[in-house]
C-alpha cells in the first residue's frame, strides 16, 4: 500500500452508471473569461437545472443567465468548466457533449456525438472527450471543434490531466497511455495491474490492484511511500472535479485512506456507512476536508483529513438516484439536477441550501430528502427476534386423564472417560505455527496475546515468549492453551549502509516490519544512514514501517557554457534553466554583446546559482579619417570608404555616433570649417579641423552645425587598455596650415596642438 512524493501526467475519474465529467481548473480561475463572467464575481457556479445549464451567483442568490440544452425527459447532465471562459455540458444518458460560451451562454461549434457515456476532461488550456465505447480520445479547440482523434485500445473510461495540456488514459489491460498535442505515447506498464488513476497536489497517480501507488509523471514512474491504499478493482479516487492537495482513495468496504504528499501524513477513516442502503461515490476535497457522497441517502459525509474528526453530515436536496458533486471557486456544490434546490459548502465548512427556482425539467422541490435518513456511523441493526407464541393450557383438559402404569426405569449411564495429553512446547515458535501445533494435539489455542515488554531484536517479533499451561503439562483434550508473543521492540540506532539495514529488518522480521530507504539531502558517506524514523528508542510494532534516510551520492555540479560574444538575451537563453542569469551592463566595448562572464566557461557551478553576463549597453561604430585625393586636408566620418573628393580612408578606432547612447562623461568632438578663400583658410578652401572645444580657436573657421563624433573621456590624460588616445595635429608648410586627428604624429613635420581630445576603442 504505497504513497506519493512526486507525480506526473494522467487522466482519471469514476466510472458511474451515467456520464462522468471531470474538471481540472486552470491556475488562474479567471483566465480567458469574458467581461460578463468577470462582472459576476469569483463566486459564480455553473449548475445543471432541469434541462438548462445556469450561471448561479450565490452572492446575489439568483441565476444570472442560462441556456437550454438538448436533454429531454429524465436525462441527467453534468457541466465541466474549461480554462478559456467556456463550459462543456455532457448528457449522461446519450453521451452528447456541447461547448457553451459563458459570456453569451450560446453553443460553440457542433455537438459531439459519442457511442456511449463520455468522459469530459479539461487539462490546462486543452479539453478532451473520451468515448470508451469506441476507444477514442477527441481533442477540442477553443471553439469546441474536434481537432484530433486518438485511438486508445481498450480505453476504460478512466483518465486524469497531466498537469499541462495532456491527459493520461487507463486501458482495460492495466496499462496507462499519455496523450498530448494530438498524439499518444507508447502505453506504460507498471509491475502490477493499474485499476485507478488519481490526481493529487497537481500530480497524476496510478493505483494498482495490489494497493501500490505510483507517480506516473516521473520517468520512470516512481513508487510512492507506503500509505494505507485500499487494494482491489473498485477503488474510487477523489474526483478531479475537486481533487485538491491530498491523495484520497475510497475502498469498496467504505474505508477511506488519505495521504498528504507534502508532509507524508497518512490517515485511515473507517466510520463511513456502507452496505445495504448506501451508495458511496467519488469524494471531493476542499482545503483539509473531504466530502463523500452517498447517493442512496442523498447525503455528504464530511471528515477532517488532518484530525480524522467526523463533521456534521450535509443533506443534499432532491430525490434523484444521482447528484453532481464538484468544487467551484472555493465552494463545494452538491446539485440534484432535477430538484429546485442545491446545497453549497464554503471553506469555513458552513452549508447553505440555495433556491434555483422553477425550471423546465425540474421535478421536485425539497429541502430534505423524502426517504428516511440512516445513521451516519453504524449499520442498521435488525429488529430483535420475536419470541415464538406458546399456547397456554386451559383450566379444563381437552382430553381425559390417563391412568399411570408402571414403567421400566431407564438404564444407568457411565460418565464418559476423559483422555489427557501433554501440552506441546511452542515457545520460540511464531504464533501461527505454534497455535497449529497446539491444535494438532487436540487442544484449543486461545487468541495469542502480546507480551507487555519489548522483544530484543527484529527476529523476536511474533515469536511466542510464554505459554500456559507450560510444555509437557498433562491436560484434558479440548483444554485451552494461552500463548503470549513479542509484538513490538524498541527501535535500535541504525548506522552504516541504509539498504543493508533495511534488508536486515525486512528479512529478520519475516516481512512483519516494512523498511524503506530514501535519499536525503545531507553531506556524508553516500548510501549510509543520515536519519531514521522512528527515532532510536521508539516502539516499533508488527505491521509498522521504518524509513531510513541516507546520504545521497553527490552529483557533480554542471559546468557553465561559454556565452561570450552572444547578445545578453541569447546568453541567458543558452544557459541551462537550472542557473539564474544576471545581466550586468558594466562594460565598454565595440558592441553590446557579452564581453565576459562570471564564472568563466567550463567552471563547475551548482544548480540554482547565479551566472553573470557582462556587456556594454553602448553600440560603437568605426570612426574613419578620409584624406583629400590631391592634398592633406582631412575629414572624419563613420563606416565609409570615401566621400566625394575624399578617397583615402584610414580607421581611427570605434566611437559613438551623435545622438547614440554613450558612456557617462563622454566628449563631443566638433568639426570646424573654413570656406572663405585659400589665403584665409591656410592654403586650401575648404579646410577642416576637429576639437572638443565649443568655439573655434583658429581665425576664419566656424563650427559645423553637427557634432562629428562622441569620444570616451580620458582618465588623467590617458586611456585604459584597449583604447586609443586621439589628439589634434597641425602641419605648416610654406604658409599652408593643415590639421588632422590621429593617435600619434602622422609624420615628423606634424605638431600636436590639442592633446587628448578623446579615447576610441581599438
């Protein structure tokens, strides 16, 4: 009887005599809803009322809107809410399914005909209709149209969502198939025949005939810790119309078992009524409460899963043989589709009967079921037997008295002879075989009783420690012999290899104590015991369970990939999702790609840690110096090889275009031009020079209207490595004055007239 810790995708539900509709709500209940739906508030409920589907507002206590369905006569229906603001109504008798828009309450797309009772399932943003009679799973689009049909041989009619947009389907052969995006995976086989599918805490769980539970979302499927899972073919999981956090399973005998996958807490509830006069169905869960429907008694049995406390039963109005049970927007709704009234239970456990009013197809108007209630915790006891009637003689005999005559006295009888036997020795034998030995000696073995003290080791469990009368005592045949056995021991402290320790416990106790070894999270010798439950010194009884947590084998941390040269966005996409990508725009470079990373590529780095990608937020361009084809007049341009008469290009480095983003404190390089005449302009007209000064410092020159380039500000008159310091240079020959910009003097006859006008990237 196993249990879960982590789970995967699925599909499942209850096989009822009519149509089963299973709903899984989206993470955001309002996602995709129309404005009309939003105005109704989060408390809205979709309920079948006679032959209509309604939007009932429990806050205003009225039906906001409704739509007539195709149901006739006594055809019961169920409604399933989808994640895109639509609902699906399924006819339990005909199998017809229809999608409705909740804003307009009008049908969407054609109706979907099925060979028999269909299972409607909402999973994430997808919707599915399972027709087990034809072994077909149909996927629907947002408009209610069939987009694909997938064949699942031997489909059983049980399915659960997969936590995404797919489902899991159970087949009659006990295998499960995953369906998503219009395709089916190969069927998955577990080591035992799967009889039910459950949905707990957003994970799919397969329940086997032997009572084991597997998380089928894991790959491979993971067997859950051993909970009190009912075994057999007819286990009912909680309906996915209200499955909640807990794994809840209802056995055919009325025993309800729950398991909390977050805490590992287990609980068995054995006081639910069952047998004649009761018809229990799939429970739903709201918070920590479970609600078990009894269709025969028209009741909900309520239990607290954290304490096992029995809470007051809830009477469901109506007389129909079935009522719908679901959790919608934080309320439990139990609704007989043919009765005027329905009942809701809030998160606080308070129930309230609501009046849906008259309607076509509504047959009854009850606040209490017409059939008599039955006790909620015990079976009906038969009336005490009536004593037989004994005739009383009258005062006058009806026949004349007879005359007594002598009779022959009866023969005397001898008392039977009693045979004695010696009580066989059974100490140090297990209670079952020991009692068999006692019975074989024509003696009676009383029910074995536990010793009041603990046994010394695992092998003592169920071993007889005392017998009365003692061995070899002569007693009459048929006499009773009592035996006492070791029923528990004190948990010893366990060390060393956890798997070996568990194997020893199981072997030495002959399987009477279960032991599971599970990986922990601490640091120590891999495979050795990290902790134990129960702790040392605790009582461990027959049928108990020991869990040994062991130190896991350390997994080498992954290495960081190389993302240098990528854009920051591409770098973060390239890093495995186990890392946290941190973009750091603190560099100055030619482009905005990643210049370096921390840790460097190839460094082992633990999952969940941060990886920094450093880059420049400023895009630079190549600054080019162009020379006139006939003289030494120069101009500055970006990313060109020539411009008019200026044909000889020489790259100076990378700077920033005017108007583009640049590092803080950058310098604007201005252009100055002289166009008057060659004499005024130093021998050439036009003539040019460049400076980061705001006004001309050479007669006859005026400032150009546009900034020529933006340069990085030097630090203390110099540039950092990877940058070049530009200066303004002048050459005077025969009265002709020429200017240029360069890192150093183009030739010895050039003079530096403005040093350090700015830095460019090399």
